[in-house]
């Protein structure tokens, strides 16, 4: 009987000490790409963290996608500004960090989409 109580007690301790699985990651939906964003582009915008500062039609930290498109920059110019931002183009906004991790191929896709919206 004593062994049974000891085993029960030790089992209870082990069960209580087991690792807790991590909480599921949550995604803020307030700045996800909008419904007019093609899925392939939306994936890239999320992958590179663009949606942390830019939204489809409203100002966040940076200008909206619509405001960027309204500047009528060429695809080549947008690609250059993503990798080497020029804060003077956007007075009133904090300077954007150079996005050096975005591949040239993905830059082209994002910039190509921006010139078409």
C-alpha cells in the first residue's frame, strides 16, 4: 500500500512537471494584405514583413499601398526605393529601413504589382 501511494505521488509530480506546449501563434489581421491583393503578392508582403508598416488603403507606420501606387513610380524605381529608401519622398513618415533581404525576383513581383494598382 505504501509503495502504491509513493508511486501515485511521484506520478502526480511528473505529470505536473511535464512541459507545456507553446501557445499557438496569432496573426494581427488589422494590417494583412487586403482582398484586392493577389494571394501570391500577399504571401510576399507577409513573408518580408511589409504589412507591419503598410496597409492597403490607410496610413500605418508607412504610407498605404494606394498612396505608394499614386506616386506613379516605375517598377525599377520602386525596387530601388525598397532596397535603399529615400526618406525625402515621404515627409511626415519615419524613415523606412533598407529591405536588403528581399530577393530581386520578389522585389520585381511586389514592385510590378504596385505599379498596376
